[in-house]
C-alpha cells in the first residue's frame, strides 16, 4: 500500500509561495493576525485552505513558549446560561489566532479541579474560570505555573484575582427590591446549591438583605436548593407551594429554574402573576419566550465574554495581572411579576 511521503505535506514555504509573501509574513498571520493587513491575511488564509496546510503547533509552542491555546471551565453545558458569553469569548480569541478549549465541571468542585489540571497539562496559556469558589491549592498551582487566569460571572473588588464580571449580590438585591416594592412579603427562593457556588450564595444574600432592610422576618423566606434544570424548577415550585402560608412570589436563581417554576405554578391551577409572581436571573432567550414573559436580571453576557478575552490575552502577553472590570446588570421587568394578591 502506498503512503503519502513527507514531501507531499505542505510547508510554510509552500504557503508563502502561493500567497506571494514571505514566510515571516505567513508566520505573523498565523501567530498574531492583528499585525497583518486584512488583504494580506486573506491571501495567506486562502493559500492555507487551498494547500490544506496545518501549522506544527508543537514546534511553534517550543519556540514561542506558548501554545496559543486558552482553556475555559464552565459549570455546565446542559443549558444556555453560559452560551452567549462563551461565544463572544471565543470570537475575541479567534481574532487573535488563539484556540479555545472548553471543559464542563457539572457543578462538582473536584471535577472542576481535574479539568483545570488537564487544561494545564495540555499547555493552556490562560484560563477562564466561573466564579471564585475553589480551593486555595488550585490557585497556588496556577500562580506557581504562571498561568494567566480571569474570573467571570462574578465580581469582588477585594479579590486579588483579575475579574470581568458583575456583583451577584447587588444584582439580585435590585430584583428583590422590585418584588418587595410590589407588596410581596412571603417569598420562596429556588437556588442552586450554595455550598460550592459563590454566585448562587451571593444571590440569596441579596434577597435576605432586602428583607432585613425592610424589617421583614427571615422566616418569611423559604429556600430550596437544587440543580439548574427546568424539571428541578418544577419540583421545587411544587414543594414551595405545599407550605402554608404559600409564597406570593417565587424568586429563582436563573431563568431555567424560573421557566420550570412557571410551568408548575400554572399546572397547579395558579395564575402568573395574578396569584403568584415568578422571577429569574440572566435574561437568556428563554426569558422572553416564557408565558408570561419573565421578569429577570439582564446580564451583559456578550460584553463580559469579549472583555474577559481581551483581559486574558493582555495578561498572557504582558505577564502580569490586568485590572478587574465590574459590569452593570439591569432589571428586565416583564409580565411574570405583579402586585401581591390582596387575598
């Protein structure tokens, strides 16, 4: 059987000849495309496509001491919570010739650490992590290896870690204020497990702070912790509505849980929002197509992903921490939130 000889494998010199440029220009186009004129970049890319050229990333990494690869460890791929932000993150990396590797931790701290170490073993130049909640050992390892790290979907001005995100406590506090302002005093909460999730914990804290500031007893707040899934929202809503007094508003840790809660509330014969109001968090596409449309907190996912990528690239190239960036969230008041029923 004949095999393809090494001489048939296209080289960087072949790409340069076809594109009519130097090998140095081809190298710049592949390693740092922002420094190449668009017309030249297109000629090189056309030559790469036509020849089927594949760069030798191992050799490049040895020379540059970089792999041009970035890793992201997200809690879940089961729903669209992280999709918009991660898409913008990847787009910004791609513009700079950087490849993204994504791993899912399934909201399991031990599995997240395993995924982080796997990405480090594969030579990731930097990492995007979601929230701050993980053991000090993994942070020490990242620092020891000199791996650039950016935290997203959270913001803590007191943390030494570079963050591009938002204050979950403050964001949920604004939503809880809107709920209480409409007369609701008995509130149910459907949250993610807070023990290993700082974002979920901060969102619950925001609700508790509003009740305390309004002089309402914490006993008026009933909290169920569960995993992020529509069915979990359904089961948790049924549990909340089985208690007396039943809540007049159910605040959910994200839009996925809220969609499940609305479905169950209506299945049990209650009207939303005339009998029971339901709120979410994130403002993913699901929030607008719910019936009724969901009151929620709008998170600037795409802006967060884009700016996190730029911060991470800056850290990789400069070898030092970038400034943290706090992004603003906004209330999206829609039809699922109404006044507290009078009887």
